[in-house]
C-alpha cells in the first residue's frame, strides 16, 4: 500500500474520531465543554497533518508535524482526565451529583478556561521542544556530510588564522576565517 494511501486511511480514522467527539461534546457545557472543544481542535490538527501526509508523502516536516499532533492528542487526553476527573479541578469548580462540572462564578469559569489554554499551549511547547531535541540529536549523530566538511574547513581556517598563517585580510568576511568564495552558500 503506498504511503499516501496509508495516510488517507489514517485521516479517515481521525475524521471518525473528530465526528465522534463532536457529537459527544454537544452534551457538555461549561468547563467540560471547553476542554472537549480544545480536544476537537487537536483532533482536527491530526486530520490536517495526515491529509498533508497523503498529499506530500515524502515530506519530512509533515511527518514530524503528524507525529507531534498525535503525541499532543494523547497528552491532552491525559491532561483532560487529570483536570476534570482527577485531583486537579481548578479553584472555583465543583463536581455535582451527576458528575457534571460547574464553576461558581463567571470569573471562575474564565479563569478555568484560561488555565486550560495555558495547559494546552504548555503541552504544545513541550511537544515542540521534544521534537526539536530529537532532531538536534539525530542531526548531531547522522548530520549531512557536506555540513561536516564545511564545518571542518571553517575550523581549519580559524585555526590557521589564530596561528598567524592568514595571508590577506581583505578577501575575508569580517569575523570569519573563510575566504569569500567558500562562504557563499
């Protein structure tokens, strides 16, 4: 099965999940409804990245974005569970006898929604930092050979300049040990 077709199958699964959560979240009001709305946004992001994966099957950034969106969705499930149904219910909120979550005042509702935004964007930052860290480690271990050669030339030229072996300074960039023709990339 081609990779583009596999991404379309995954996008239909995410679309079914989006539809399921959309129908499910219509019964939720207040803080619970807001957390479910943010979940819909994250699932829609998964749909968009997998459709892009079908359209651009050889794109590395799309693959990274798709993996990050799926990780973000899983983390948001946990965050929702801990906040709404666990010990982390925001101040001013309470769970009634039916299990619904209500906030005492409008200000408490807004504060809880702002906390949800902060939690989501904190998770977005965490996922982006993790993906960037993994990419940095992979680039350091298995970097492009042309970049390693350019870096070696630059280090050798700087060492030669420090040793006093530099000929003329007019044909070099300011603050660089490389001649002008080597630095034009």
